[in-house]
């Protein structure tokens, strides 16, 4: 796949998990789906910046994957970059008046356990 070389060659600048031809069936609730050409799980804002630069340079198609529920993936997979941001922004913060602020990657089940 065009663009995979950029990500493979620059992988030293990425602190998260990065894999190639990753079966998406491992990441969906129904356990179906072919491979993602590039699969990234960023751990930091710097990782996101690195991914953004790769997307800009290679013009690779991008898909953001959540927890993988309510998602059916083709056996053909995805010929682009799949970003699963489950390790970013996991903070849960109590605010005044009984309000709570959570990060974008906090699963509802984790939030409910903390509540």
C-alpha cells in the first residue's frame, strides 16, 4: 500500500502501538473483518501529531475506531490507516455541582464504575 512505507520507516517516532495488516476482527465486537493496512493506537498528543503528518504526506484514507461495537467490517479490510484512540485522554475529573468531566477515550463502563 502506498503510504505504508512512510509509517513503517518513521515508526521510531511513534510511542504507541503500530502494526501493519492488522486483522480488524481482533478489534470489533462481532469478531469479523479483514486487515487494516496500517493500525495505530496512539498514546500521546505527539503520536497524534506524527499520525497527522503521515496522513498529510501520504494522503492515506483514515478511519477512527472506537471500541468496535456496532461495527461490521468487510472481509476485504480497510486499505488505509485505522486509528484506535483508546489510550488517550483517560481522565475522569469531578467538578462542582455534581458534574463530571471525562476524556474522549473513557469507556462508558469505566465511567459508570467510577461514578
